[in-house]
C-alpha cells in the first residue's frame, strides 16, 4: 500500500513575482511507495492551498535548481544529490501570478552499499611516530602529512626502500591534516585553524588559503580538475583548484542513513575512497550525489601492526595506478599494507 506523507507548511517561504501577498498556509502532499524517499523513486506531488488568489494553473518541482522529470502521475527523483535537500515548487496561478514554495526533504540511496574485503599483497615498514593524516602517490613517491601540534610534518618518501627525499615541519600552532597533489602543487589542510597551505613539488611554501563554510580540515583528494575536502560533518566539499573557493558539496548517504566523519580521501576511477574516523571501514562514495556505494571492511588490520600505547586508528589511503593496488596505514602504525579490495 502506498504511504502518504504530508508536509505541512505555516508561514514558510512563499513569494509572488507579481506582488501578491504570501499564502498564510498550504501543504504539499507526497505519495510514495516507501516511507523514505530514495534516488530514482517515482512519486506524486501536489500543492494544497487555502488562500491562493486564483486556481492553480501549473506546478513545476525542483531540487538544486534542476527541474524533476515528470511522469504521467508525478515526478522522478533522478539525477539529484542525496541527503537533506530543498524541494522547491514553482506554482503558477490562472491569474499568472507565481509563488515559490520550499521545504526540506531527505533523499536516500536506492541500494545498500556493497561489502568489500581486503587482501594483503605486501607489508612495508612505516614510521611508527607518524600520526598519518594524508597519503598520496606521485609516481613511486609517497607524499605523507602527519598531525599533532608541534609534531606535524609534510614529507616525500619511497615506500619501497624507505628513503625520505624531503621533509618539512609545520609551525607548532598548526595540526596537519589531509593532502593532495595537483598541477605540481601540494595542497595541505590543517585541522581547526581554517587554514590550508600550498607547496611546490620541493615542499617550498607558495601561499596559504582560508576555508569557506566548511567546519574543519580533514581529508583532501582531487579528480584532476577539482579538489574534494571533508570536514568531519556529513559533507564533502568541492573546491575550485585555482581559487580554493568551496563551490558545492555532497552528503554521505546510504539507503538508510546520512553519515559523518569521512577522514582521509583518495580519488580512484571516478570514486572517492574515504576512511571513516574511529571505524574499521573505508567508504566508496559517488562524487556526483554522495551515495555510499560500497564499504571496505578492514577489521583485523590494526592488530597486525606493533601494539604500542600511542597506536591509533586506520588513516591513510594511497592508490598506485601502475600496480593497481592500494597502500593503507594508520596513525602511529609500524606498517604500510599494499592491498587489493574484492567482494
């Protein structure tokens, strides 16, 4: 049986481009097959009103400024971002006045995430004092950033022979976070300072930049054109690689819930791989809509490294495109593991 969900609005945004006073009350009726709205669902929408000045002539529905495709009986939630979104109804009346009605709705992914497992290919030594925050390959060279106040560093080193090519230490007032490399520049985040830094390939500082609306600095990756930044919330922000302006964001969403705490990020084959802070899992995220398409279960990996008092969580994902393998480690881990992910 179809479920009818009523969203009742009182004195919400309702404006007229022809100077008509806003309606004092109205509601939108949503008829859907499921209690939760999901990507690609076909739903029926209708506007109920008490005080419009004339009958409704037409209604168009939008999410993120994109009109929802119409069916014979309603609309389809296709090509929309997931999570909490604003459903907008543009109502045209017979007297040609128009009203804009808005309401927040939550849209979930259609399918549950696939569960993947890891297979260890090889184990390499890792600096056990490194509180790893960011990890990324540039050819065979690993770029790694570490955290903790007074101990944060940015280094380039060779995981295959252990040689450190270059290393700089951040000012003690900064807590280092994620990094990514693009156009011969290295972008580095700090945690709570709302400040990031840009370095050249030799780790010489070029300039700093400030965050926009994002809460903090956590993880960073790029798709070859844009940067993607996590901040500990449910959001991953898209940044312009030149201006570093936060242009948009997605929300981490499964078929049932909205998730937070995406930490270190890595871009691989059109997907974002993200450590989940304080969890033994790596999310595989669709960068277009925020859907969590898979989760890599990495339980048991932390137990394979040297057990020391300062041992902390999994953090650090670097993909080697030639070897087609992932290199993963953690905060104060004694090893870097070369792995593959499989069903």
